């Protein structure tokens, strides 16, 4: 039986959640500029708590 919590799987998860968080922040920012319905703040915070903090910080630094 294979282990699920391997270092490789953890790294893949962290990369994926950060990409998802980064894109979510970008979409939210785009919607804000266009005056459209935005992503709930609760959703964005949940993504950060799940490990997407780097993606959030990257968006704020880059844009």
C-alpha cells in the first residue's frame, strides 16, 4: 500500500493550491475593476488557510 502523504504529493498540493489562489485573486481583481459581482472574501480566505498564502502574496506583489 502506497503512502498518500509523501513529500512529492505535498509539494504538488501546495503548488496547485497556490496556483488556484493566485488565479482566484486575479479574477476577483478583474471583476472589481469591471464593477462585476466579486468572489466572496470568505472563499479567498479559505483558499489561503488551505495553503494558498504564497499565491495571494504573489498577486499583491506583482499587480
